[in-house]
């Protein structure tokens, strides 16, 4: 076994038993200084109050309440704002909702001005990200953006121009970088264990609980999400770019809708399908919003305002995204990526193989070995309790084998919490990065250029699906050089004050 205690990047993870230290050192996770007593808290507005906003709201009401505060909401649906405003009120100890100011999307600039907003947290529909980020920066605030940065090349150009014109800051929230299993692989590659990377094979499986969920909600329409090659795979493409420290130059893709959607339901002989999941009994593809208090409040009780149904049948008409995708990516220094994404697998997890001039690294992650009853939508977001699959147990395993040597397993530190143990550290980097006392040697913090690089592959892949031809990244005219050294969102650079 190869023991690598230096790569325990999660300060909440258990420390090795033989290590007498009780405080994570700088080689484990960079230190954060306490905020100065006289420093005002940063003022945040939340744009988009759906389910994903909850991670940021909870962070600013809990662990990071000393450095930031929520001062406004921006969303066209008042019921969803009501849910989060009540949470703020409860955290503040009031007898009711906090009564924070609320704005419609058209009033973003007025919100930034009236509430002296320092940064806007963008957790709205993917297709709205580029416009909201552009307007936020030009209004004089910074932006924190949920992945993906945007859905297409035009959105990348819009954001690149806004960054160039304003000099404002854009933080990309690529939380998968912070999961110990993924950052351990980065360290292995950076240490030269496999030599110069020549090729990467990356296979991601979404099971029929989590995978089906993208076909129940607004993501099922490519105009909203860019499809899974943008919405979901932007995480994966970013990991590859970060692991091998290279930029994509050419993309070829193949894929299609082969399981979900009304035509496939008929081909599978499913017969009549329920109109929606809520109230449906005995259908493994149905989601009953009443089973989750948060989903019920954010969506079922909010339908009256915009008609949006969060629990659509994944086999209903109107699906325009793919559920099977394969992508080939060429990189600037010569490496190649073969990538596949399947959204109807019987188990959930991923496999990564890194081939290099000195050997090979293999990472296997099983997040859920099988489905046999009620399960969480996303097993990576909140680890599930219960009996593990005996044949396909839940595990993270990293193996390195150098040429002419036996394979060795690299110890992966335990993580806790969302997305493989990564969310807690991501949130520290978002809200406390100006308080770092040392840089992150793994470079996990991501800025808008990292977001553009990830979207570039997805956007090129979508174009390749249409033309059935390879697409050169430079032909997308993204408005920025992908090989440019990242300076936005870098660790150790504090957030700017409002000008």
C-alpha cells in the first residue's frame, strides 16, 4: 500500500491513527486566518432559489455566517423565495420570515445598487447564467456561478467580454475537484507517478434514479441545459483538464436518446405512462415530491406561480437531450480523452484510467451499487446509509502501476458530506479565500477560464453531434485563449470590494 497522508485535503476527514497531530497542517489543507474583528461581512444576493441554492444559503447561515450574509433574493417565483427567506428568519431567531428584499430578474442592477451587493450567487437555470453573470459584473459586483458556467459558445463570449471590460471576479463552483478521491489522483499525476500523460479513459454511469432525474426537470430540454454534455459533463471535463493540466483543442462526439423519452417508452413496451410522479405508486421512475419536504416546498407548492413541474415523467414527450454520449477529445500537448456518459445504468459511479510514459493510474468509484427501493436522487451529494452491495460494494479505489512493477493501491482519505467530501472545502474557498495564509498546492479553486474550458468541450461535442464531424475548439470563437494562465479566482487573491 502507498500511504500518502499529504493528500488528505478534507479537514473534516478522520486523520490517520498513527498521526498524533490534531490540527490539519498546511500540507493537508491551507490555513485560513480568522477574519479581522472590524471587517464587515460580504453582502451576497442569491439569483435562483431552487434546490441547488440550498448549499450556499445553509453555508451563509452556518459555518460562514461570520464572513458573509445574504441580503437579497432574485427569482420570479415567490414561493421558492418564501422557503429560503423563512430559513434565514429561523437562523436569525425571528418568529417568522426574514423579510429580505426580493427582486425579479429584470431588476438585477437595481438590486446590486440598492442592497450594496458584493457578489451574486448564480444558481438559476443554466441558460440564464451568461446573462446574469454579464449583468452582475457590469453592475459592479462579483459572481459565484454554479456549473456549468453557461450552455454554449455565445455565453462564453459574453462572460469573457464582461470580465475583460470590468475586471470583476467570477468563481466557478467545481466541487468535484475537492473530493479527496479526485484530488488524490491529481497529486499522483503531479508527482510524476505515471510520467507524461498520453491518454485518459473516463466512464461515468448515472443510475435509473439519479440519471432519470435529468429527464424529469427542465434539464430535459437542451435549450435550458445544453444537454448532459454541458450540464453534467462539465464537471468531468474540468476534472480532466485539471488532472492533466492541459487544454482541449479538438472534439468529436456521438450519442443519442436511446432509453428515456416517449418513443423509447413505446419501443420498450411500457404502455400508458403517468402524467407526473407525485401521486404515482409502484413506478420505479416516478418521483413523488411529497416524499421530500424541501422538494415539496420549492416545487409542488410553487407550481401555481409558474406552472413548472419538477416531477415530470422521464418518458413523456419533449425530451431533447441525449442519454448515451461518447466523446473523443485531443489536447494541446498530445494526450487524448475517451469519455462516455450513460444515464440509465443499474449502478452509479465512475472509472478513470490515466495512461502515461511511466505507467498507469486507475480510479474506480462506486457511489451506489444497485437500486432496490427508495434512494436519494444523487448518491454523491449525500452519502446513503444502509447495506452495501456484496458484489459491487460502495468504494473509492485508486491503483497505480508503474512499468515493470506490481500494482499498488494509493490510500484515499475519507471524506464526509456532499459530493465525495468536497463541498465543505469548496465553500471555504468561496467564502474565505482572501483569508488563506498559504496557497493551495493542488490549485483546486476555479475561475471563469476553467468554466469556459469545460463548456468548450461540451459545446463542441453538441456541434459534433449535429454535423457528425470533429470540431476544432478555436472555431467556436470563445472570446478568450484557453491556454491563458488562470488568474481569475486564483487561491490567495482576495475578493474585490464594490467600486
